[in-house]
C-alpha cells in the first residue's frame, strides 16, 4: 500500500496556518521577514489568475508589515494570533475562489 503524501496527511490550509504562526514567532524574535520569501514563492508561483495574484500580493505585503509591527513589539499577544487567523482565512479564501 502506498504511503499517503505529506499534503494528504497535512493539508494545505493547515500547513499555511503553521507557516503563518512560524512567521509570527520569527517576528517576535526580531526577524519579521524570515518566512516571507517562502510564502511569496509558494503562493505567487502557482499560476493563479492576475486578479488572484494581485490579491495575494496585497495580502502578503500587509502580512509583512504586520510582522514588522510585531517585531517592534518584541512579543506575541492574543491580538497577534487573532490577526494571523484573519490572514489565514483571507489567503485561503482567495485561493479557494481561484479553484472554484
């Protein structure tokens, strides 16, 4: 029997959520751009329509500015976790509407 792929065991949405939280961790440590190249590469390199790509670029720019604000704070607060869940929801929404 074939072993399930990593994506099948741990879906895209869950993986995205973990990467966004990882970015929050790095931001609190003073490295707000640590995960941004990975996110930009994975999200913008998937051949989405110009409209979806534009929305994702805007969201990623906003996310990077958010991580920079967290870096200035130097700690993670509940409001930061709420914001990460919002970014997650918005990114998944753009990608889901593209696949529909």
